[in-house]
């Protein structure tokens, strides 16, 4: 699965988790049961960040020394600022408890399309889950490691192409008012089009390097 997803539904008062089976599978929890874990004491000046963690007490428990189990999920990107994490959680809380009008609309949404340039930027930030993040510092180290980032970024992009964009089960999609037609179109587009435009890009680069006519595949198709 290309990414783990968390969906907040204010109408059903539910929080839905979409994960592979070995990571807990698909779960639905009442909003009132969900709590946030914030690393309040994380230092903001040593390159050590943290992530917002959702946690829920569950009856399922494999620990014989505890009366309850804990399920959870990381949410968002690593942050080097506790106040940023707190604001992130407050945004979610206000949306779920006060409504969409109580929070500003997001200025931009993260793209789901695999992109080699985005992969390069992701790895060059040296930002890892758990939250080691150099931020804007150590520019010289980034420049020195550029060849490593290129190889790492291409591997990151290849891993996105070899994984799939998941989607929630039909019952959750219906509860969220998601269009079934749009869901199917997005599933096909996010899983098939990246392979197509990557193949086209590789062919154009190969044709350019070897002085070939880029329209050669079209002639084979009779176009």
C-alpha cells in the first residue's frame, strides 16, 4: 500500500484507519475514544522532531500484563515544533467538534501523484518517521550528498510505482458520501497512469539520448 490513511467523518462521529492487515487493518473508532499523543518535551533546536500520534484504547489486547490494548496511527509529517503539532491537533478537534466553518480551508492539498522530483525533495529533507529532521540547516551536507539523494530518490519513486493507492471499503465510502464512480476512476488513475507516464518519460529520454524519433512507438500502433 502506497500510504496509510486516516479519515475523519464529522457526520458519523467516526475516525477511520486504512492500513494493511499486518499493520492492524481497517478500523473504525468513535471520535470520543480518540486521543492525541504530543511529544511536548521535544527540543526544537537539535534537529529532533516528532509526529502527531492518534491513540485509542481497545479491548483487543495481546499483552498479558495490561487490561486493555492500544491502537494508533501516525498522522501528517514530522515537525520540529511542538506548537505546530498542537495547532495541527486543534485544527482536527475543531473540525470534528465545531464543524467545517470553525476552521479555515486548507491552502493546498498534498498531491497523490508519484513524481520523481517530489521523491528527490522528500529524501533530501532528511526527514524520517520518528522525526529526525535537519530542516533548513546543514545545506552543505545536502549539497555533498546530492549523488546519494539522486539514487535514493529514484529508489523512493520506484517504490511508489511498485505499490498501490488504497481505498476504504465500500461501507466507509458510502458513510462518507464518496461517489462510487469517482472512487473507481481515482483508483484506476492513481494506480495505472503513473506507470504510463513513467514509461513515456523513459522512452522520450532514451530516444533523445540515442537520436531516435520519439514517434516511433506510434508508427507500430498504426497511428
